């Protein structure tokens, strides 16, 4: 049974989806921001507690295609090309798993037509 919807209902659905997407992005941004602020606070506490002026718990910088990350006194230099390579590699792996899961769900829906949709 196909249900015809009005343009207004479709517009409201699009607006609702857009709001949900924006809220998800905002939540991820806030969680990331809280993580970095927390690391800065821990860094300050670490310096004050151990009375160390030179070492930092966490520091991040980018210059000439190289990320310099200082974490708990250890310095890591990572090339941007390495990050891009691993990003592409793991992106394809994750997308393959997502496609498999989607195919399994679609196959399950075809085999069990009486069930309500999961997503």
C-alpha cells in the first residue's frame, strides 16, 4: 500500500532530518571539544603536581605536512600522507562492513515481509 503524502509533510520531514543531522554534528563537536579541554586541564594539573615546566601531557601542532603530537612526554611526528593512507584504507573497510550489514537487513526484510522496518 503506497501512501501519498502532501508536499508540506515531505518538507517537514526534510526539516526534521536536517535538524537531527545538525544536532548530531553539534554533539560530536561538543564531545571533541570537551575531550581537548579535559586534556588541557589534566596537562595543567600534571605540570603543577610534578612541578615540571618543560614537559607537557598533550600538545598538538602541524607544520609543513607533519603533525607533531606530544603525549605524556613522548613526541610523535606523523606525516599527513601516512594519515591519508590509513584513512582511505580504514574508510573502505568500514564502508564494506556497513554495506554488508545493509545487505543483510534488506535480505532479512525480504524473507520476513510481516515485520516492521528496523531503520
